[in-house]
C-alpha cells in the first residue's frame, strides 16, 4: 500500500511540475518595450529600474537599503520596487519581463533595467558598485543619443558572469566551468549531509557481506541508477512546485510550521532510540 501511495505522490508532483509553469505564464501582462527609458516634460532622460524582492529572502533584505537609496543619489533614476510576497500581480509582471529578455524569473532579488537583468546581491561594494556603473553608462548613452538626435535604442553592456562564494571552495564562476565539472562540484556539496552518509554506510555494509563481485556490481549499479532517477524526478517536480507556491506568503508560514514539527519529531525519535539502546 505504501508503494502505491509513493507512486501516486510522484505522479502528482510530475503533473504539477509539467503543467504549473505553462499555466502560470499564460495571461501575464507583457513588459513594455519602451519601459526602460523615458523623458520628462522638460525632455530630460529617465532610467527605470525594476526591483523585485521578497520578505523572506536574506539577500533581498541586504539589498533593499542600497537599492532604495539610489533614486536620492541619481535624480534621473525612477525605482519600481515590488514585493513578490504580497503582490501576485508583481510576480506575474516579473515573469513576463524576464521572459521578454530571454531570462527565467526564478530568483530574487532581481534588478531589471535598460534591457538587461541582474539577480542576486552580495554587497554594496561588489554588486552595488557594478550596478551603479551600469546605470550611469545606460543614462550617459541615452543622453548622448538624445543630443545627437539618434534613435534611442540602448544596447545593454555585456553581462558580467555571476560569481558564487562557497565554503572551503571560495569564489566560483559557474560560467567558467563545464557542465560535468559544475555537476561534480554541486554533487560534492550535496553529498555532505547525514542522510547521504547513512545510506552509503548501509550500502557498504551490504557490499561487504556480499562477497561476490558480480553481486556487488549489481547492488551498486541498482543503487546508483535509482538514486539518480529519484533525485531527478523530485528535483524536476519540486522546483516547479516551489516556483509557483513560493510566491504565496501563506506557503512560507506553512513551510516553517511543517519544518519545525518535522524537526521536533526527528529529535524525539533520536532520543527515544538512544534511550532504548542504552537500556
């Protein structure tokens, strides 16, 4: 019976993962092509910066004070700040604007301006400094095009590759790594968890008692195949489920409650098992 329930759960997750993104993208408002740059009544150029964030994102909390201070430093900058935690329409607009730029609306904080998109925020000295330079360049090029009576089409500067800062490994540029190398790095980071060590110890205990190379190869091959297949199924399904449900604040609160209850139950189970072992 448990196998049937597990199969039904996997099937439901796959269906949600396949159909949720397509239904989510339909009916979303389109981003205006001329929404990046406008002119004031006096003819001065204005650059529009769209800032999408959530209340539960630590990088967003770090970025908000810096981003919201920019209009005071640049009079020609108009900021559009959208809280995706409480504004579903803003989430739809973010998805459509990112799609128009050939990007995916899967991360916050997100900054869209001058026909380009930046996600993530490290610090005002790194990400903030690069953002200032790009905004100033966009405004300068637009002002020059107006002075020369040229078309006001702005070509965005070349996007700088995102850099990840990982424990022990330091700064890592994903674009500089091949797909197999990046897969090995991410898999290595994911492997350092208690569940993986427990399963590997269990597998090694089976292989030690097998005492037959063909049988050991069969057991190891079955383990590796099904581990990869189940990981793929769950990652594909849950990624799309979280992409849709993550925009609704009530799911954030429900996730905290479920996580707390699960952690408490695991703690109680550990102490009960440990107490029985001592007796």
